[in-house]
């Protein structure tokens, strides 16, 4: 089985790309990580003698090569995921049997052989979201059914789980899934009058989590086997050992850990895992800054053991 990995980033999310890459190297992954980006590349890439500007190849370790792809799209990258995965199959890595998209605010915690068990040539691999319980006849699902029905799309199976779009692995057999996900994203963009934001409206909005809502509707329409794990697999619940996902608008690389802890928001497990992989073998922080951030994280964690904001 030929596995291709890809991610998308812009702005300061390059810190996440570095940590994801470091975690893949540590896990024992061998191959390419295709990185779609918008805007300027950071100094740790463009100033490296290992970066080839013409081809976009950047060998960051003997086992891992970043393949940088500039993307010209007005869409928020969260809507571009199904298109990007399809482009992997058709243009950039045509030898692939499975393409796995991983958000740049995720790191891999386990070794690569453990991850390999997730990939099959007949299925779609997913992880349940932080709010994973989403019954088949949840009010919002019923509203989605009514919204999409005039477009000729109706569910074929019932699902009781809600999946996170930060990790999605798709086999070559499921182009129809990717095309439908892309089409549903287009409808969500039209409904929300644009595609500039990750979230739209409040939690009760028809499509609040945008592409992720579209993904979860499409999973009821397609009948592909689903290779799934619970929310602990992204550190949304205790006991996970696969991935760690730093969700939310404040990312670990933004710092301010003590300030957040004093306001009742102690460091998450994902923040702690991020700093394990933040600077080696790819170094993006000066040693002094990294040491200060790690010290602040320890202080913030100690504060968090004493004080947490109430619900």
C-alpha cells in the first residue's frame, strides 16, 4: 500500500507544519509530506540550503521530504481539503493508493507501524470530534437532510457519531466521496455567503463547523467502510495514543500560557505534545525562546492544577 500524506497552511501555522514533520520523523515515517500553502514561506524553509526553490523540495531529514505547493485559491483552506486530496491522487502523487490529510495543528504520538493499521484500500479513516455524540435523528441532521434534498442528495445510512475533519484518509476507490464532499462544501460556502471563516454563526447555526458539517453529512450519503477511533485518538478525551490535535483559535505556538492559565485555561494535552516536537530535528525557535516557552508551560500547568475556570 502506498500512503501519501498532505497538509495545508498559511501564516503562523508553519510552526505547526514543523512540529507535525518532527513528529513524523520521530514516529519512523519514511516518504513525502505534501504541503499546500498560501502567502510567504517562513525563513526556516526558504533560508535553508536544503530547500530547492524551483521544485519546492525540502529534505528535512533522510526519511522525510517536504514538497511545497503554492496554492492560488480564494477559499478558506478548510474548504479546500477534498480538492487537495483529489489533486494528490491525480497530479502530485499518482502512485498513491491512500492519501491522508492531516491538519498542521496535529502531531503524531505513536510509531508509524501503529498508524499503518488505520489505512486500508477500501475505507475512509476518521476520528471522532470533541463533541462526538451526534445521533442519527439529531435535530441538526434532520435540518441538513432538508437542506440538501433539493440538490438531489439524500442519506443512505444512519450514523451516531460526529467526526473531526483534521485527519481524513481516503483510498483511491473513493473519488466519489471526495467529489461529493467538495460539492457539499460549495453549497455550504454559498449558504454562508462566503468562505473566509472557519466557523459560521453560533453553535446552533445550520453549518457552524462549515466543511466539517459537510463532511459529516456526506458520510451518511456514501456507503464506504469507515475506519474510526474515538475522541481520545486526538487527545479530546484521556487515554489516546495516536494523535494530538490543538483545536481552537489559540494555538500552542502563540504562547501566553501563563496568562491563559491565570484566566482559568490551563495548557491542553495538545499544547504539551506540541512542544515535544516543536524544535527537533527541524529547528524553528531560538534555543532561549524555546526554553522560556517550555518553562512557562510548566508554570501554567502548575497553575492549572490549582485553578480552572468553571463551566
